[in-house]
C-alpha cells in the first residue's frame, strides 16, 4: 500500500517542495538586494533606504524588520 502511495503521490509532493524552495530562494535574493541598497548615516545613527526614504535606528532588530518589510513590498509589486 505504501509503495502505491509513493508511486502516485511522491512526484506531486516533490514538485510542491521544489516550488517552495524556489520561492524561498527568490525571497532571499530580494532580502540581499534590499540589504545592499541600505545606507548608514553615522551622524544620526540610522539606516535608510534611498529608494523609499524609509529609515530606522541602526539596531539589528530594526534593520531586520525594515529588510523584511521592503522585501515584502518588492515581492508584492513584482
């Protein structure tokens, strides 16, 4: 019984998993692209995105939230 299930349903599961991995890779690339365009302003101790004008304090948690938000916005636009 398990062999029949494997023969009929494993390829569908494999395609779903491959699609999920491809989506995650694309989102990771977006995050990296956003990270590379961020700029640090030493005098104000902030990090800002020159394209959107958004800025956050130069703290890890804030920067990560900004990267996620900008990557999600870029993903929704694309």
